[in-house]
């Protein structure tokens, strides 16, 4: 009977983490839309969502640490709780990056949006896909999906490099648009970091299921 109660608590912990993941995913989507549409209302939504994400992080951490202290889990259950703690931190940092995008967007509201090459929309869509896939891997305990997320990280790194080059050229060629381009460079970096956190989540799913630490594993190409 005690083990049944423990596994019910693990299921509740997972549900809480998934609810937090939904908040973080929505924060990113709203922040990118706010930037693309120059929408102050969406920026405000991201700020309010950040408060909910921080509260959810504290709740998940408290429950996870309580289970570690009281239940002293072993093997895969221990790995799951440790993975939850790490994933929880990555989800909170995804929220932080979304908040940064929203704040930078607010700084741009007073200036008309110039026409400039930018990969922001594409990077936002790619980062969102990585978050959704990493959470799918967590929900289903699917190592194959987690591995796919790790592979996706190279694509967004390439998009970020393209964005940096294009926007740097804008700064050189269009001094009047330099501030807008600089903010876009930072936002592209925010999205690249969001993708890194999604990759971390996928890596922690692999640790949970396989007991393997692949954080610093080199790819064949490297």
C-alpha cells in the first residue's frame, strides 16, 4: 500500500511539471508573437505568466525534495525525481528567456518596425517545436523523441548564426535601424538559449529512462 501511494505521488509530480511546461511553452509563443506583432498586451501576458511559472517551480521543487527525503527512492524512481528537479529549472529559465524577449519588445514599441532580414519567426517556431517534443518525450517516456530533440539543436544554432550575420549587416548598412537590429540579435540569442533548455530537458529524459548521462556526449560529426 505505501508503494501505491508513492507512485500516485510520482504521477502527481509529473502532472505538476507538465502543467508548468505548458506555461513555459505558452510564454515563448506569446513573446515571439509580441515581438512580431509589436503587441504590448502580449508582453503584459508574458510578464504575468512569469509569476505563475515561478510559483509552479517552487511547488514542483518542494514536492520533489519532499519525496526524496521521505521516500528514499531507488533506481528509476530516483532518476525520475532527479530529472524532474533539473527539468523544472530549465522550464523556469525558458520562462526567463521569454520574459527577456517581451521586455526588449516593449523597448521597441516607440519605434516603427523597419523592414529587415530576420530569422526570428523561424527560430521561434523551431524553438517551440523543440519544447513540445521534449515535453512529449517526458510525457511518454520516449527516448527516441528525446534524441530527435537533441538533433534539432544544430538547426537552431545554424539559424542563429544566419540571424546574427544578417542583422549585423543591417547595423552596418542602416544606422537608423541599428537599435532595432541590435534588439533582434539579442532576441535571436534568447531563442537559441530556449532551444538549449529544451535540449537539456530531452537529455534529462534519456537519463531518467536509460540511466545514461549524455550531456557531454560528442556526436559523430564533432
